[in-house]
C-alpha cells in the first residue's frame, strides 16, 4: 500500500509522520513549499479544498484533517490507541477529539491571534487563549493522574501523545516570551511528552524533520 504524506517539517504533518513511523507502515514524503504557492496549486486543492496540510494520499483516496488521519491509520493498522471494541475506546475518542476540536484551535489562537480576531483585538485574544490553553492542559494533567490511560502514557507511544507533542512545542517555543506555554505546572503531561521524545519512531522523525534534541519538552525558540 502506497501512502504519501504532503509535508513540511514541523508543521502539522509532522504529527502524521510520527504516527506513520510508529505503526511501521512505509510511506512517501511529498515536500511542499508554501512560498512557491504549492498550497494553492489546483492538484493540491483537489486533495484538500482548504489548502492545508496534513494530507495523506492513500489507495482509497486522499484524507485530510489531523484527527481523521490518525483515526484512519489506527483503524487500518493499529498501534496508536484503542480500536472499535477494545477497552477504553470511548475515552480515547473523546480526548482525541478534545485535542482536535478544542486544544488545537486554542494553540493556533495563542500563536496567531490576529487570524482569529484581526490585528486590533490580537493582544486580548492571545491573553484569553493563553488562559484557556492552561485550563485545557490542566484537564490533560488530571486525565493522566486520575485515569492513567494506557493510550496516553509514558509506557508507549500513541496518537494523543504525538498530536500534543507537536502542538505544544509550537507554543513552548513561541517568540513572545510572555505567552510561552510552560510544562512546569503539569509534571504528568511533561513526563508523557518526555517519554514520547525517546521512542524509536519519534527519534527517526526528530532526525528527519530536524526538530532538535528535546523537541517536545524544551524546543528551541524559533527567532
Ligand atoms: N484542522 C486542520 C488544521 C490544519 C492546519 O492548520 N494546517 C496548517 C499547517 S500546521 C497549514 O496547512 N497552513 C497553511 C496555510 O495556512 O496556508 C487539521 O487538523 O488538519
């Protein structure tokens, strides 16, 4: 089966690259160049009308949206979380969609507040989004400490860990120091992300995408 990931290192497609390495499924990388207009090219828009990555081309057709791709990979190949009929499936689905529908937009509002509300409202939008991000991280901290889910743990890699690893690295390394997200108040989440840095599949993506030595816990700030 040929799987092709439309990709730019350290963009959202790195989440899918981590998942593909984790399940051990061969894949090809199609590198895109945003400045060259690749995202507006008709053949790319035919795959995802939004003109966004990640997109995964599969023998069944293209699939876009991070959570949809993670879920499809898990249904098809396993290894990223509980599948239909397996224990704790409902909690896994709930938290995966919490990250996709709630935390992901919050991260984007912290990183790019002007997109959500225009330049004038950007400072207040960012301040409120930063508060929400910390509340949402507290929910994940509580999930780990009270439920110890096997699919979101230091013991094994999973869809949720890799999804969060890339999202949170963007805001930990935010150029604006006042709104840099810190893992310090969230030791259990820190431990899960630290473990995800060490898994062999992650090490391969960290090298291939040049993400740096401790990319999920202490990413280097992009100037
Ligand atoms: N909800 C989408 C968000 C995807 C997204 O925002 N992708 C960004 C990169 S991380 C992108 O392609 N941006 C290109 C642009 O804004 O032109 C998903 O989860 O797949």
